[in-house]
């Protein structure tokens, strides 16, 4: 109907505009040499992300949705993430910062035209609605990636944001029982859910206990102080080999001065805040901590059941607090702050069982490999999810302070290698209930 088309135009326009404001901030707060430099072999130069954002928008909104001829077909391969691994990207003949800005702005002007004039009726509405949502999410995902690059960059601070409100020490229970039984995992109705979140399907999840907050720096420091990094009992063989080979003894960006742990955060060094969720640990470290604590990482299905299942109705909801879009009271999202909020923050965002901070703050490692749901269909391209399915990648859930709400929901799935820790990742732990 006309109103559906109008609603889509509004929603898509505001999601695209919000993403571009974020992209602009992240690519204007440093000077040109910093945009073209590679701050870590793990990351692209910021100017690559900028033009890649424009190039994906050109492919999906101008060419696919708008039926337009290519604007700059000759640059497609430069910005194809599969053709060039990140480490090689600085050597490519990339668009300069000025050219990249001009290109992305030109694409956006035309995409706005497509949104205003496209025939958004029938099946076209559904397809176009998805394309605009996918591209807004894509830009916000790269905005998170660019924030990771900023965190890896050395030199004086370029970004700042107010800290989250201080929270009183969390005094609730450390864990809660999630009763066993079936729940609906994934979605077939959320319009901007990506292919890997689909379709909705039933899962039986036996009873388990889950931490009510993410694991804090203080708790993680107890693992370090107890010699956790020197005791192979806590580690998988791969994890143990990895920390030996790379001499890993603490989370990334931490260092010790005397008895004090310090961490570098966006160019500023500060004492490690005890009540904050731990950040920048790889899957192997999260898994080892959990074993040391006599626990384990939750599976992806356990995480999603804790985040979405409403025990009073049996229904799966969009978020732990219900179906309403996130507000700042619910969750720390969207780079409003450049750090996670203390454990126990955002009581308005807790789940019906009293589990805090499932959405926002830190991406949470799960025990699960990244696999398709039963009935999965790649859409709109195999390279979004399908080519990554398999045991090499572990799933992360819940989103971090750096993720925009448009790319974060109870069904959203992120994935990465178990060695990665430059991303904004932490975890919480679980244990199986004896009588499950
Ligand atoms: C879902 C975060 C793993 O950054 O590789 C960006 C998102 N896909 N461009 C990634 C993505 C294509 C993806 N992750
Ligand atoms: Fe991309």
C-alpha cells in the first residue's frame, strides 16, 4: 500500500542518514595520512572502508534496486572484499580521500533519488525494502569496523564521547535458571533481518544457568591473578598453542605497571575499570576463563532463548525487554559512548528473567560455530553469509557499544575467527542445570 511505501521511505532515509553521519565523523576526525595509512594488518585503511561503503551502495541501491548503469565499474574489484585481503588493501590504487568522499556522496544523492521515485509496490516493495535496510546495516557495520581501526591506531586521541552513567555496584543474583523447553529461534518476519537470521524455527533448549551480566574486568583479573594464562588445564589445545605462540598473557590493549593493570582506549591510557565488562579477549580466552570458573560458554541457541523467549507467553520477542526499538535507557548502542557500561547498567533493558546487557556493551562469544539454520536461503548474495558457514568461525551475539540499533536485535548473528580480539568482544558464562 501507499502507506507501506511511505513508511519504508521514511525509515530507510533516516537509517541511511544516520549511518552517513557516523561515517563522516569517523573519516573526518583524522587527517589524510591517517585515512590512507594501515593502522594494523588486520584492518583496511579507513579510506578503503569509505569507498567500499559507497561501492556496495552503488551495486545494491543504484544498479540492483534502481536499474541504473554502473557509475564507476572500474573500481568494483578494488572494493571487493573477497578479491583483496585486508593486509593488501593499502597497496591498491585506491581512490584518494577527496575522491572517495565525492564518490560516496554522488552515490548517496542518486540512492535518495531511487528511494523517492522507485515504484515501491507489490514484490518490489519487499525487495527494495530489504535492499535499503541491508545497505544501512552494511554502512553501520563498517562504521563499527572503522571504530576498531581507530582503537588500533596509535597517536593522540581523535574521538571522544561522554562516558556512560556510573551505575551502583550490581547486587542482583550472579546467574539465573533458564527453564528447559522449546523456543522459536531466528525470524521470518523481521523485515531487515539478514539471510543468516532466517527462517524462524523451533529449538529445544535444556535448562541452563546463565550469568546475569557480562564477565567484568575484575572477574577476569582474578583469572589472570590465579595464573590462568599459565595453566594448560583451562585451555583447548588450539587455544593453548595460540597463546604460547603469540605470548598472550592478558586482554589486548592491557599492560601492567607494577601491580596496576592499565589499558589504552582510543589514544588514552587509564586504569582497567573493575566493574566494566571485559573487552578484547578472543574466543580461546573466553573459553578458558569459563572452564577455570567451572562453567562454559553458552551456545548460540541458549543465548537467543535468554534474550528473546518470554516465559509468560511462550513467544520469542525482538529484544530482551520486548518488541520496542532500543532507546538509550534499554542498551548502550550506537557509539554514543566509546566504552561498555558497568555491569548491571540499563535495568530497563533486562530480560524477563533478570538478565542484563544482552544487547549492547560487548559482543558476546558463544560456544557455537557459524552454521545455517534449517531452511536457510542465501539472500541477496552468497558472500554475505553462506561462504562463511563452517567450523572456522564462532558466533558472537548481542552487539557492542559500537553497533547501531539498525544492525542489532535479538536474532542478529555476528561471527569471527576464535583468535580475533581487536573487535569489541567480551562474553558471559553458562552451566548446564543438573536436572535438565
Ligand atoms: C558480519 C561483521 C562479520 O565485517 O565481515 C561487512 C559484515 N559483510 N561487509 C564483516 C560485513 C560485508 C561482516 N561481519
Ligand atoms: Fe562490506
